[in-house]
C-alpha cells in the first residue's frame, strides 16, 4: 500500500522545494516541536496523513478550511513498508484525528518531486 502524505508551506518555500527538494529543518521557534530538550533536536520534514492548515503545529491543530492564499499543499506518496520500518517517524497524539510524520528530507526526496495539490484540496479523499 501507499501512504499519502501532505506538507503545507508558503509559496517561497514551495518554489525552493520544487527546485532543490525538501530540506531537513529544525523548529525555528527553538521549542524542538514542543519536545524542548526531552529528545534530541528534530531536523526533518513534517508531513501529515491529511491536509492541515498552517496553524497545525505548536500544540494546536485545525483541519483545512480556508488555507492562506499564500499556502501551497504538496503531496508525496511513500510505500507503507518504508514508513513501518521507521516507527520513530510517526507522531501520534491521542485525540487528534490525524497522524503526523517526521521524515528525513533524504527519504522524502526519493519519492518526489512532490505534487502540488493546492487547487485540488477540496476534492481530496481520505481513507
């Protein structure tokens, strides 16, 4: 099976991703994605199994409604078995109706280039 993963970003970053691929990035807030110093610094690319709006991080989340006009929504498809071999990539938070994934850019780029699905977002189906 194939795992469909979504990554939302701004237009400028999207152009860079299409030119150069995804890049591992730490949390720019210095909070290590709310793990602070409880785990080693996370440098990877965040994905989710459903499209999230640009407020999904930092301890809150919303399903997409009216994303910013400057947002781009990318889709990549990765074989389930690749993700299953790395359980540390999965970030499941009880009570959330979605799962996030922290995937190294090197791996994400093997399954790219990402597909810009911004204009099709309202028509996407989720299992």
